[in-house]
């Protein structure tokens, strides 16, 4: 079991560029989550998907979109990157919504 | 609504000393509680969780936490820390009636020095 995998591990973008962060889990979990982590701010929820076919906004959704492609995969898209989106992004999954979450290794994104 | 407060942003301690990381939560109903650890440049991993039953919960790496309903606390303890315990620790809560997400605290950085 690989658990939760994320690609890429590192990315540098210029302001205005777009990109998609990929996340996949092999634990047959129903729920998936995207967080960003910034110094002193802890983890902030961007979007989540309680079950396949549903997505909901979290605390900081502006500037992001998500797609729950299937039960395994949940992607996060930045349409027009801004320096304020420089952060470390974590994907997580849980068997059911609100349960113990399993985290991926993170993507470190820098927007210049 | 539920919330989590981790009272200390940083806790420095010497190797082999005991440590307590504090977590208080706010909820009007029964809760599930979690502690996660994040080592440098890694994702979060579960240390321990309280769902029901005994209020003293044992986790990995010698950590334990005690659920105190009257104090609305879930403090994390270790009797003797190692250099390798240097990491950031996050407390999280959900209610038994079940929000769709966990609510995380802002984290406590544990710094263990020789």
C-alpha cells in the first residue's frame, strides 16, 4: 500500500501560470481533502470531497478549484497562480467524512 | 461549532526530560480527538486518537494523552523525550454527530536539545 501519493513534490510557477496538483489514495477511502500549510497558520482546509461525486469549500477556497476524478483521485487546480499561493499543499483521505485522516507527503509550491 | 486551541506555539525541552503539549477544545457535544505529528519536510501521521472508553490513550513512540471532559482538554505527554521527537504536533477534533471534516489546532513545535 502506497497510502496517499501526491505529485509533484516541488513546483515553481510564475505569477499567472496555471497548474494541477494530483493526489491519489489506494485505501478505498470515501473522503478526500486538500490543505495548505503556512508558517504560524497551521493547516487550513481548501476543499474537500466527502464522497465520490461531491465537493465542498473549506476555509480558504478562493483561487482554487478541485475535481474528484474517481474514488481514488482528487486534484487541485490553480487557474492563475499568485504569490500568496506559495505554500505547502497536503492531500489527505479518510474512510468516511470526519474520521481519522491519512496524509500525503506534500507539494512545496513557490509562485514568483 | 467546534474549535481547538493549542496554547503553546513552541515548547523547548532537554533530552530525557518529560514534556506536556496542551490542547483544549470547544464543543457542546461529545467529541473524537486526535493528535498528529509532522516531522520536518514530511506529511502528518497519526500519533493517537480518543473515540470512547478509557480516558488515557496510548500512542506510538511512547506518547500518551488524557481526555478530560470537565476541562475540555486532551493534553499530550511523554515521560522522557528524545532528539528524534523534534517535530510539530497538531491536535484535532470532531464531534460524534459528525462534521465532514476535522478541526485542527495551529500546532506546537517541540524542540528537543541535548
